[in-house]
């Protein structure tokens, strides 16, 4: 039985590591999963008289440098996204090669980024495999790779107080570096006053004065915000939310989209939601939703959905008119799936419920529910209709007439999600008890 469990764990570990190395999936959840499996395998090993007997084809092959064929001691990521052992890929580059050894892709740059996560995984695996792992190599003079990256990033930040041409050059490089590597994002936010220094050119002039510079800096903020470690630090900087809010309205299309996307990523943790809500961003998010560029509009809708998870912020959006804006967009068939999700959250609020209590709204949502191919959208529509119509006799009758013709709610009670089945069944019971069947003739 233990052998079978061990084999299952090994297979699960192989799949998890393959995903991380081949699909660049370095999320906290995936890392925790791998460490959990390794810990369990270690526990099994301690209970057995012999070693785990891990098959090298399962794990060690994943941890070998494609050039040397040996377990990596200092894994680094090349511009192509492939991971190599530093001494071997450096030698490959020094020979004048301008392509990735494995993929043959032409390299946009030769900067090597430490792959800290793979190094940690190799160390964990080493603990249960009895295979020696080489020590990480240092640069000439003993300087660590992390320190070299830190010095490079700090030097680029210093250029933010230099000439405009230096600012633009440094901004492009910071955008590239923070996009290329998770570890670069972490190191960046550990530098003293790094975010304020990064954004100082925008703080000292009109945000839209230099659109190319603005785009690079705002995109760098987005890159930094994608790492959970940085989210709170970024949001708590008083400069960031003001500049993101302004940049949703001014600048290139890419700038406006990325500013809204940065707010979305920051809003994914609860501690940031109230900070964003108090910054004045909700008004701008609603303005973008009402009349912004379609790409920024989609990001704004996702951010509003995140923020409305909190009761106090939900009320704030309702007070500034979000229901009216959303319904107009749904009438116009714009971002219907996303906006119906927000309405489902809002519809249990008395004020929002009252705003939704219109005959045309019932017709519109019923049509969306009938025509949609999304099970989640159908679910959200029936939730809204349940909240709006259940206690309103005239609207319930409107819904009942629609249902007699289309049978959409009846079908949903049989084939929908669990939540959709529950709400649809409750609506059917409510309608059948309220209206005699003869009224449908």
C-alpha cells in the first residue's frame, strides 16, 4: 500500500515540476504543492529501510542543465525562458552564440536571471535523493548573483533623477527586467524607496507629458504588482494609486490598459481593497467602464468586481452610480459576462435592487440568460432575477410570462450549476404558487 502511495506521489511530483519548468508556472500555490510532496516522500523514506529509489527519469532529468547534462548548481533563466546552469550557458554565450542552446531562438539580450525557485526545488529533491548538488558559483571577486542584480537595478533607478533621455533609457530596461524574472521583481521592491524613485519623473510633471516614458513606468508597476510579495508594498506607496488612477485616463492605449490591470492585480488581496477604495480610484474606474478604451474597460470591470467583494466598497460603488452604468453596457452587449457577475454581487443590496427593479431590466437579463453559452453567466442572471423579482409581484409576473414562452428557468433548474439550480427552483416554486396556470393562456 505504501509503495502504491509513494508511486502516486512521485507521479504527482513529476507533473508539478514539469509544469513549473516547461510552462513557467512559479506561483506560490505550485511551489507549496511541490514542497508538500517532497516532504511527504521524505517522511516515507524515513519509514523504509532503503532509499526512495527515485527514478532519475522522473526528476533528475528535469534538474539537469541541457548543456552539461549535470544537475544544476546555479540555475539561471535565459532570455528565451529556458533554464541552464550558469557556468555552461555563460561559456555558450562567450563563444559568440546569439541563440538559445535548446530552442535555437534568437536572444533579445544575454542577461541571466537567477532561477531561485528551481534552485530551491533541487535542494529539496537533493534531501531525498542522495545525489550531490554542486554549490552555486559566484561572480569574479566573490560578488553574488543577487547582489549583481541589485546593483544593476539600483543604478537604473538612479537615472530617474537624471536627464530625460537617461530616464527613458532606464525606464525601458526596468520594464524589461521586471517582466523577465520573478526574482528581479522581489529584489527591486527590496531596494530603498524603490517605487517612489521609479515614479519620480511622473510625480514631478504632468503624468501624460511623455507618453513613452509614462507607458514604461506604469508597465513596470504592473510587472511588480503581479508578485504577491510586492502587492501590499506597492499599494501602500502614496504615489502609486494616484498615478495609476491618472494613467487610466491619459496616455497611450497600452498605458491605460496596464494602469487598470495594475489596479486589478493590487485589488486581489483584501488588505489593499480599502486602500484602493479610499484613494478615489472607484470614481475613475467607473468613468473608464463607462467610456474608456475597451481593453482598459475590461480591466476596470475586473477590478470593480474584486473591490465589490467587500460590503463597504460595494455600497460606495452603488452610491456613485455603478448599477446604471452596468445596465447600459449590458443593453449595448458590452462585457456582458463580466458585468452580470458584478450585478449578481450588488443585487442583494436594497438600493441596487431598487435600481434594478425595472421591467426592461427583467426582459434584458432574461434574454442574456436564454442566449448565453456561459453556465456562470446563466447562474448570475438567475441570482439577480431571484433577488429582484421574488418580492415584487409585477416583476415576477413579467418573468413568469417570459418563462412560459422560453422555459429557460425550468431548464436551468435541471442543467445549471448547483447555485443556479437552487435559485431557479425557488423562482419556479414562487411563480407557480403566485400565479394560477390559467393566467398563462
